[in-house]
């Protein structure tokens, strides 16, 4: 996983009247973080296409290095003028594909694809 800066991508989306909506998210809580604890979030792109992002994040206590939480999410790119899914702008699609190719070399997190249910 790696840390990324996405400020420029969000600027492009904002100027294009677009947004990203969560379609589905799975959260796990491993250990409580104190209110003022320093945190670090690791991001890994699992997959993407013209309209969707599948990613995984881990939140750590930045100093003690313990895992506090994970999140797996499927997000949709939405044109805010039509309120419908739409392809990402070309420059963002290129960046996302590049990131997905880089992250494809990383080990897939074991937690990806977890199902929710009561185990019997």
C-alpha cells in the first residue's frame, strides 16, 4: 500500500461538476484510537474502470503502529449535472489506471471481498 495525494484529482472533479459516491463500503474496527492519536492511512487501489473505483484502506496509530480499522469501498463517479454515473474525465482515468497498475503488484489484502453475515 502507499500514501497518495489526491488534491489535484479532486480539483479536476470539482471543476467538471463531478463527484464520487460510495456504492458499497465494508468497515472493520480492530482497536480503538484515542481521540487525539496521530493516524496514518494506507490506500490500495484494487481495481477501477471508467466509472468505478474499488479500493482498500487501513488506518494505523501513527506512532504505535497498530491497526485500528480497515475499509473496503466501491465508489461510483457521478456527473452532478445529470445525477447519473458517468466516465471519469480522461486525465483522471489515466491516473487511476496508472495507480491500479502499480498497485496490482502489491499483495491483495486478505480482507478484500469479505462477506457480512452471522457465521453458523
